[in-house]
C-alpha cells in the first residue's frame, strides 16, 4: 500500500496569489513557513525554517483568497506533487508542492484584515476566552466551531466564527 499525505501547520509568508485558469477553475497559491526548534549537543537552542508552496483549487481556493493574509496561521492537509517544465534558458525545472485537500484557518494575525474587516479595531465579544501569554502564544478555552455548508455549498460570512 502507498500513501502520499502531508500535514503542515504554519504561517503565510505573503498574501495568497489568487488566479483563474483559462478553463475557469479557480486556483490559489500560498507560501507557508514552518519551523523546528531543538537543542544541539552543547544545549544551545537552534531553530530552522522550511518554506512550502501550497496550491488550493476551486472552493478551497476561494476561501483561502478571501480569509487568509500574510501572517495567518493555517493547517493544510494534502498530498505532494512534483511538476516539471522547460525554463526560459532551455533547462528542465522541477518543483514539488503541496496540493491541498483540506484547510483549517488558525488564529487571526493581529492588526491585519481578513475578509475586509480590520481585526485590530474589532471589540472582543463578551466571554471571549482568547488570551495571549508572555511568550506571545494565543490560547483558547473553547472548542473550534464547525461550519456546516447549506445545500448550495455556500459559506456565509455571518456563519464564520471569527
């Protein structure tokens, strides 16, 4: 049995690149950074970052283009795909990217807009349990709500939990 499955959780390094193909399909490309922290043999803290190209199609592409901005945290589930093409210099080029099958939006980046609403100017709802600790991490005491699609497959902004 073979398995081609990828899960990454990271932050966007730039705003999503939204396009439409000549056949009318919508496609969005994201660059996501993930990091790893460890201690070397001498006990010194080390950190390394990896950068991933993620491609989303159709409805996922629409959602990513509408709600994600540079700095947004996102979880991507998908598969690896390698493509090749002829470069301008005549040489063959390759790239490996993640083709997203599922996406979950993470914490909102502070001071940025998502869906046209300035997050820094919004008042927090009463009873909001979001808090930022001294290390800058956001924690929440409530479960992540589930968004149910209606029969048309449309997601209405008023149904979004943020």
